[in-house]
C-alpha cells in the first residue's frame, strides 16, 4: 500500500497556533517536505521545528523568491516526483504550509499533481488574516458585512472597484506595492479605517493604524485590514491593540 499525503496548515507563525491534528501528524510522519526560499531559512519549517521529533526524512522544496517569473512548474514537478517515491514505498509524507494550504498556499500545486494517485488529506490552518484581526482587537466583519480578500498587485482601477464594493477588506501581498496601496486608500478616504499588521503572532509583530506607518515598503508577511461596514462600534475601536 502506498503512503498518505498530508498538507499541513501551520498557522501564521506562532508554534502554539498549530492545531492538535497537525501536531499529531508532524510527530508521526516519517517524511516531511517544506517550501524554502533560495536564500535564508524556511518559515514553514521554523513554525514546525519545536514539534518535530527528529530523525525524519526531509525534502526542501526550493522556490525562488523574486518578482520575475521562474520555472515554477519545474519546481513542483520535481518535488512531486520526489514525494511520490516515498509514497510509493509506503511512507506517509507531510507537506508543511504556513497559514492554510488552500488559502493562496503553494501546497495546492503539489495537490494538483499528486491527488489523482494518492490518498491525500488537507489539514486547515489558522489564517494570518484571522490572527491579525485577533491581535488588533478588531472584528474582521459582522452580521451581513461582505468581507473581500484583495491581492495588492491588482491595478488601481480593479482595487478601487473592490474597495467600493466591500464592507470589510483584507489586503494581502502588499510588499513592494505598499506605497501605492496606501496612497489609493488615502485617496478613497479609507485611511482612518485601515490597520497595518506585520509578522502577526511572532516576536517581531507590529500593529498600528496605517496612517502611522513610517515606511514606504512592507515585508512579505504583512497585510492591511479595513472596516467600512455598518457596525458603528467597530468603527469606534482603536486602530491597534493598546
């Protein structure tokens, strides 16, 4: 019998936000695979590190972190072949994913290649979006509010349409688009309603009103939350946790 493939959501960074199910599988799986940048450590593996028993076979999946296009298909094709060899030998493989595997997660590309052939289970993780709202002490959305998740690289016209249509917004992938996004948010008179969240749940976490952020760029693990819905008491909350 072949092994089982797991996609493990590990949450936003704090190892204590790993679910009990993910923890159990981390301890039991003989093989773990994890996404890694071509320079520096793997964030997903660092979240899992306190829970790993040691002695497991490890498969780093090196994904170049740069703005220009790279042969991503080749990366996932190669990783799928390596993972499949372990599955064929009867060994379970747990793929580590920061956040949630199916919320903009790279695991979906391994899933696409392997799920037709192997027993697969996806374990959801705590989303950084939820963690940011909790850390800031401000609800994401309430009652009949429409919450929209918006990728920062969209152009200004599309962003404007999305901002106008939503009652609440989580703007992700802001990075090098930060200055442009903040300018657009200010132009739309949404700056007083916007919170900036960076490296949520980690020791280097920062939370503050977007208007108070001094920099013109933001790291990869950052987002902007905006509430413009119908709950006045949410509007009255401060822009960051005291």
